[in-house]
């Protein structure tokens, strides 16, 4: 159980490619932190630097207050679960889990106790005598977790542990990891490219892109107040809608103008913009699909769209719309309140009107891609 | 099925049968061509009437005379020499090759690429060139001619590190994450090799031992150079070669055949049992380049 | 030929694509050569700047270093000892003592003799008492050359170690300044099986390679600039000396002694046959081996394992047995001629080894016999890796078996085995065994042969080298020049292939 602190950590490969830029982060004891981002964003490299599998080019890494830059992985007291499980194919499940304990020269009785205990928690007791190749993907995953569990390590690292599983198993294992975390009560660092995993598992999420940290925050924070276009687009599914619009500074406050439709901002937003001294300018307006209000008839402040595709998801519809200047918009519409006529009218080519309440609008500067209000 | 499609179907089948028949004929011919010389060697090793060319294959008088004569000649000495050389070479060469290939497959150090390029370029020189000086140095050390056996072992194993390609290709196929998992689990690099990689490398270890054993078993050039005319230091290849020189062939031809049979038997048996690993090594090595 | 864009290229017909590729291949040669030179230039430049950087670092370390570091410039390992790293310090110190001792006791002598390679040769004096000639052996050119090369290696190693010693001092100062602890001797030892394990693993193989390959090669390259041969062995017969580029002039001069052909002409003949041989030996084996593999792998052929085993077994039998035996089978009075004559098919023996063309074709054919099993194995492994759906979709697209072969099998094979083909070609250039055991170079080429040794029509550069160094005059210097030429030829081929092949293989990208 330990805190982890990264200060100005950099990874530069021999060929002068910088994979991670000035990474600064403090992870508290017993915190569950998720690194998330598209492939090649440096999240795995950072994790591997913490594990000691990659050299740290610059900066310092502290575990429990001790600088561990030059320590070998075995001396860092960490446990790690790999994406492809990395089970030793020539050993039984029991020996796989016991491997690290044997290296520590722990008495066999104690090893037995720990291994069987871990196996019980993970529900793999009956497979202890098998070799890894005789196991299914989910079972292998459990063994890999078991191998990390018995160590009682200070920090628990997981590198995309669920990405080799099918969708159903992934959901199940995700829940189990949450349970496991409660049982182990240790520091977790978890790497994934899947924003759903990040949102459901993490106490805090670190969103990365091209070796830079884009935003750090709780799931709620990064969802509600994304600091830039990338975070706004990355977190949330389906993706946030982006529309070209203009911000106009009027007497009564700021107004967003989309193709002549003017939508006012609320007081809070006005205050921030005012304080930052922002005038009238072009913006990119971001609105999440679930925050879009659908009007079946034209009204004040309604934007006219055409329906392209109507996807039936069961409890809700995903409507793919085009605005009049051809911005693509996705709208999530619960089916429960719809009348039969309304449902039938939602077909290709028909018109539909949408509008956005002030508090769900995210404003981004097209040049810097930064949020005008948050961050 | 309509009549025309039936006809077409039959035609297809007929042409396939014809094709397969042709292939069988081809394979039988190939097998014959490949095996006949070896049959001839075996047959002639039992031929008692011993002039070198008789213009027929089947011996008129069968007997073990040639083998009997072999055992009273220097052949036993050559055979022992070869066996000793091969065993030691197989042992040391395997260790060296595995050290080299494992390192180049698993470690990323600054000199790795330059080292590999350097060894590639080194391989462009004909190895025979170094023999001129090696012979003289070994001679100064007293390791040539009658004492050629230790000298030859030294020559064979010394540069074996350069033949790392095939086994490196094999190591490259073992996922790196196994090493990493073991290191996180608390293993030193040495323990990773001992406890994780070596147990998984049985095929390549056997392949390396097999090829290292077979190399000196049939080597002619180095053995001839280092033994330099001294019968006591020769291996089977050099010794038997001398039996086929124009002045000896008339007396020793059938003995050469008998010797050849005795030389081929152990290697062939070894090969039969370990064929699987050899095939794995050859195909794996080729794919990896 | 102008470069086309990818799309323009795809528009060409098959024949014109080939023409384009060949044209581009040649069009690129000047650029590739230029690039190679530029790369060499760049490497030189970065080498010079690296040395400059090192020198600067050495000076600044001295200026900024404490007295322990400064003293280490003179007494290696002093800094380590003074800072408590006993093991390292002792090793450094020991190395310095050994080096200085060696240089004083013998290294300096060898180096001083290197320019002359010996001053006093063997002498012969008449001893009246014993009524016999007494031979006194004095300087030894061979040892002088060998030990001066060794000494130079030793000096380079010393300079490197000295540099490491300085760098470690700097590093130690830095670590101590940061308030951290230096590694103890015990930790140093432990690191040999952990973070420095690769050094431990490499030490044995690399020592072997340096002593038994690199050193001898450098020695032999130097021999090309001396007159070292049987009559000048450097000790017993005569000393040998530096002769500059004389030996290269000999090999490349068209002037000839009376009655024999010039060396240049002989070299040209042997080189062209060597290349011809390497080409045919490589590609006949490659294609026929692939063909046999495909025949065995064909659907519906029974006994796959049997056929394969029959061929594989022949790999096990040492080549010297099979080659020597086959060579005798095809001899003038051999079994093949005997059988053909008793069948009445021929009147007189076929000149398998007596006629130049017959002999050359025969070695290539017999080499197929040797090589097919190996190639068959390799091809089988690769063929089985070709995804079956490639063939299925080709069949649905209407490709016949021949088209499937040329469009799928062959490109796939060539792509995967490209590097193998190169190694195999180089291996065949140096294929001593097959030629020497089959023909020994025969039949003799009377024009090229001189008093010093016979040269045959099937001799490769490598067997020629062998004959020259073992022949009556043992012209080691000439052998060494030929060896260098083999290196040059192989390097040129490798360079061309490496530089040009990947770019023309784009289309065959299967990965």
C-alpha cells in the first residue's frame, strides 16, 4: 500500500522519439487511477516505466516516498497483470501463482495457503493443477490476477487486462475487478483504451494523447467539464456532437448563434466568459447526444435537422441527423414517452427540430481546441 | 444433376486423378534417385572382391571383410576422434549459441544493432582465410597434427557465436511479456533465463545440439588443415577422403564404403529420432530470416 | 526512368510493370551509390564529432572533478577504491598494471618491429668442428605481425577501459552529490546475473569471435600487403616484409609470365564461374525444392510423411560421404558409365568430370540432389503458413492453379525467404564442400594453371584460395588477396540487394 508520485517523467526512445512528455501525477495511497487514451498515447509506456520495464529518460518516480528510478522491477514491490496474461506455459496454475512467492523463498506451507486462498476468491480452485493452455480466456485472466494478488504488493498495475476478452466476459470481469479492489484495498493503476472501463473503474481518470496528459479528474469531472475538444470527444458514448457556431456578446449576456438560431447562455457561463474577456468569435459547440432536446415541431430556439439514420436500441433511439450546414448530430431519444405517430415519423429524410439548454452546452475555441469555460 | 454438369464433374475428377498419378510417379522417381546412391554404398561395403570399379552393383561375393579390415586400420582412431570432437563441440557450441541468441533477442543495449551488423559483415569473409594463421598459432601451441583433436574443438566452438540467427528467431517467438511478468514477480535476469525461457526452449536446444554435432562429424576443410597429414589427428572425413585419392582407391574403395556406412549410421539414427526438432528449426529459421 | 505514383503504377499492364521495376532498379543505382557514400560520410562525421565530444568530456571531468577523480586519470580505479567500491577499483588497477607490464616487457618491442617485420633473418654458418652447417633463427616476422596486432588491440582496450574509468568517476561524483549511495562490490557482482546479465552472457561468445575470427582476419588482411609465403615463412626460411600494393597489382595485372595466362585473366574466369555457379546453385535448388514441397503437400497425395522422411534422411548423411561417393559414381570408369556401356547406350565413357561444360553442369545437377531435401523442408514450413483463405478467394475469383502459384504462392515465398536467398547465394559463393569433394576443381584449365598450382574449370574463388594456400609454394599473400576480393564481391551483392530489394517488393507486402 503506497502512494506513487511522478515528477516531470519523460520517455525518449533512442531514435529521438518522445513517447511521454513531462508526466506529472500524484497517486494517493489506495487510489484507483486509470490511464486512458487512444493507442500510441503513451499510457502503456508510462505504466511500464512505473513497473521498471522501461527506463525513465528524465524525471523522477517515487513509490512510497522513495525514488525508484534505478531499481529493477523485482525490487520495486509491484504486481502487474499483462494484456495477454503472460502465464508461464510450462507451469501449472498453482506454480504460476506460486512463482513469485517461491522466488522470495517463502515456506511452502504459507505459499499453499496464499495460493489456495487467492484461488478461492477468484473461483479457480478446480483449475490449480491445469496448465494455462487448458484454460479459457476468462480463466487465464483470473490466474493472471491471482498471480498478482498473492504478492501483497505495494502497487497493483494492470495493462489493458480485459481487452482480449469478448464483450460479455469483459463486463463480468469489470465488475469482479471492482470487487477485488475492495478486497485488496491497495493502490491500483489501470491502463485501458476503453472509456467505459475508465469511467466505471477509476477514482480518477488520466486522459492521455500523443504523450501528453490532456486532463486528470474524477469520472464525473471529466464527463461534465472536459477541458478540450479531445477529452470531450473521447469520454462518453456515443461521442459528443460538435457543431460550427458563433459566440456573440450582446447586451444581456453571451448568445450562441447556430445558423441564425440564437441560444442564450446561463449566468454562470456568462460570468466566466466575461471574466476571461472573451468577445464575439467563432466557436465549436459541443453537446452530448443524451443532452439534446428533441422537438417534433418548429419553435423558438429550435434547430432544423434532417434524419439520416434511425437506430433502434431498445429503450432508446439513436437518431443520426444532419443540420442545414451539414454538421452531423447524434441524438439519444428514450422510446418510452413517444407516441406511435412520433415513432413512425422518425424516418429517413423527415425533418426534426432540436434545441440545447444552456447548461449542457460546451464551448470550444476552434484554434486552440480548448474549452472557453472549463479548465 | 444434368448430364452436361455430370460430364464436367467426371472430367474434373479424371484430371485430378491423372495429376495425382503423375505426382506419384514423380515422387517415386525422386525417392529412387535420392536413395539409390546410399543403397549402392551399403551393397558395395559388403563386396569382397575388391578392385575399385567393377561395373555392377550387386556384390558377387558377400562378406564382412571390409568391416573387419576397417577395425584393423586407423579408422577406429578417426572414428573416436570424430566422436570426441563432435560431442565437445555440440556441448560448448550450444551454450555459446544460446547465450548469444538469447541476449540479442531479449536485451536492448546500445551496441546491439552495431554488433549484429558487425557480425553480418564478418560473415562476408571466407572463413577459410583465417585457417592459415590459426593453423600456425595452434601449431605453436602443439595442437595440430597428431594432437589436432583439442585444436579442432577450439576452432569449431570459438566462433560459433556468429551462428545465432536460427535460435534468435526462435527466442523472438517467445512473448516478451513472459520475461517481464517474471521480472515483476521478482526474478533476476538469470532466473528468467533458467526458470522461464530454457524450459520453453527444448526444440531449439535440441536443434542446436543436433546441428552442432553434425557439423564436425562431416567437416573436411578445417580437419584436413589442422591434422595436416597426421593420421592420428584426422577425423573420418579426412581419413576416408585419402582412401579415394588415385593411388589408394584401387585398394580401399570398398573399405571407404564400409566406413561411410559406419559413419552415417549414428548420425542418421540421431536424426531419425530428433527429426521433428530439426524440421522446426529449419522452417522457423527460414521464416525469421 | 521517372518514378510513377502508386496509382499510376497500378494502371500499368503486367509486362509494363515488370519493365518499370527493372528500369527503376537500374535508374536507382546511381542514387543508391550516392546514398551509400553519403551514409559513410555521415558516419565518419558523426564519428569525428563523437570523438570531439568524448575529448571535451574528458577535459571537463578533469577540471570539475575532485582530487579522487583527478588522480584516477593516472591511477585507474583510484576513485573507486577511495569511494569504497573495492572490487571495481582493484579490477581497474590490475588491468592498468598488467597493461603497463606487458607494454614494457614485450608490447613495445613488437610495435617497434612492426614497420620492418624483422631485421635479422635466419643465418647459416659453417661449423668447422662438427663439419656441418648450423642454422640460427633470429627474428620471427610471423610473431612480430601477430603480436603487434594483438598489442594494438590491447592498447585500444586499455584506452577504452581508461575512458570507462573516467566516466565512472564522474558518475560516482554525481550520485554522491545527489545524496545517494554507490553500489557495493556485492551489488556489482549481483548485477552480473541481473541488469548486466547480457554482458555476462556475451563475454564468452564475443571473446571467442574476437580471438578466433576478428584477430585472424585482421592479420590475414595485413598479410595481403606482405610477401608471406612458403619461401618467406618469416622464421625458418626467410623473413617476410611489407610490399605495399604489389600483390593487388599482381592479381590485377594482365601481364603474364611466359606460357601462362595472367592472374587477372584467371581471376576473371574463376570469378565469373563462381557467380554463375552461385546463381544456378541457389535458384535451381530454390524452385525445385519448392516444387517438390508443393507436390508432396498437394491435397489427396498419400504418404506425405513417408516422402518427406525419405528426403530428410539424406540430410543426415554427412556430405563428404555422399559427395565423394557420387563423384566416383560419375567417374570415367565409374558405375554410371559402366552401367550405360553395358546397356549398350553409349560406346565410350561420358566425360562427366573431364570436359569443362559437362563438369560444370554435373556439379550443378548434383548440387540439386544435395540441396532439394533442405529446401523442401523449408518450403513446406512456409507453404503451410500461407492462409488458406487466400487460395479460396483466388479460386472464387477464377484463378487457375498456375495463376494461384504465380499470384499467391510465389510472391509469398519470395517475400518471406528474401533474406534467406541472399544468405544462400553468399553461402554458395563460398561453397567449398560441394566443389572440392565432387571435382576438386577438375578438369584442369591448362592455360590458367602455372607451376605454382593447377586451376580447374570448376574451381570457385574459395577452392582456388584453398589450393593456393596449400599448394607447393603456399602463396599465403595471394590467398589473402583473393579472400579480400571474395569479401568485396559478397559485400557489393549484399549492398545492392539490401538497398534495392525492399523498394521493389512493395507490391508483395503480405504483413
